[in-house]
C-alpha cells in the first residue's frame, strides 16, 4: 500500500525535485500515469478532449464528478486534483465551497483547481480555511476565452506586473500550488523565484517548479490543434488509425475472426488434440 501524496508533500518538494503532473480522465489512464507522476489532474480540458466541446465553458459539475471518480479509482499514490468547472465557483466563496466540497466528497479527490488570480483570492482563502486544498491557475485561463479573445500568451509587457500580483495573491490566500499557463519563460521564472509555493507550468518554460501536460496531447491522441507548448511523446492516434484500418480490411476480407478467435461446436475429447 503506497502512501498517497498530499498537498503538504507537494509544497515540500519546492526547490528539491521537479513536480510531474499530467491530466487523466479515466481509470485505465490514471493507472498508467500514477506510478510516474506526483499529481493527476482531472482537467476540464476533458470537455474538448473527450466530449468534443468547442471550449471548456460547457463542462458541468456532473462531468467533473463522473471523470473524477474514475481517476480516483485508478490512482494509488499520485494526488488527484479536480478542476472546478466554469460557473461553479465565480459567484462567491459560499458557492465555491458548496461545489468544491461536492467534488471532494463525491470523487474522493484530495484537492481542487480553479482559474483566477487577485479576484479569486478571497474565495481561495475561504476554501483553504475550510479544509479544501486549492491549486490556483493563472496566466491563460481557458474558461475566460470569450473575454480574453483567444488563447494568447499572458504576461508580456504591462501584463507582467499584474501576473506577478496574481501569483502573490493566490499564494497569500493559501493556495498550495499554482499553475502558470502560456506565460513567457522569464516571467514564469521570476514568479517561481518569488513564491514559496510550487509553480506548475504549461507553456511557461523550464524554470517552473513542475510541469503539466494534457495526456491526450502528449500521447498524440488529440490532434484537432496543437499548441506550441505540446511535445508529442507518442503518436497513439496514428497507431490507432492504422489498427482500425487493419481491422476494417480484415473484416471486409473475412480474414478476421480466425479459428483462434472462434469457438468450435464440440470441445475436443479429453486426451485428444
Ligand atoms: O484542464 C486542464 O487540462 C488544465 C491544464 C491544462 C492545466 O487546466
Ligand atoms: Na483546466
């Protein structure tokens, strides 16, 4: 039985070892990733990656709970963090607590993640004071795609000071860690140096305390678009395409199923072949 990772362990890793995180949405993928990762993120990216939504805006609590539960079943050691979906926390601290506690109780996940900096600090403080560990998410916050006007780099020029202030605010509010998404690498390094909690980067350069990627992106399974920050460690989409093409050809040629996949009408008598 492995001792599960908890938020204080994640904080304690700052300055010692890089933090490894990937998204997971299902039990089998959680089982595959668990031995290699410190944290598994049930990201609301599942709306786009698994459910074909155009953005993360249509993701619901029910979707997060269903996938969160599946991931918790497959995780033994890695800490499971569940994203709070759009609309489930922005009204205020009470609404956020109601939904964060639901995510924890109904999935068994250890922590939640929510998007926003200074304007979410009060909510983060309310949650952390009530035993909800919070991972913050600043920089590019995809749930704000309609107000941001796209998925652009956040933190260049005059935006750098605002992002540093966001980072300090979520830390002061009690977040145990913060995701930096699509932030210029120098600024991400300065934020990492300025904070006593670990930063986890996605498209934020090598100076962050850890890294996170969307699993379907890194495995080459989600190919609708490919941000610059994605590295494909495998081409499972291509492998799956070839496999399905072979299957289809063999069915059409009646070469599948073979006798080894079929059941004879009579079992061979004992002692005979
Ligand atoms: O939803 C998600 O997968 C995320 C990561 C990209 C950090 O929030
Ligand atoms: Na997310």
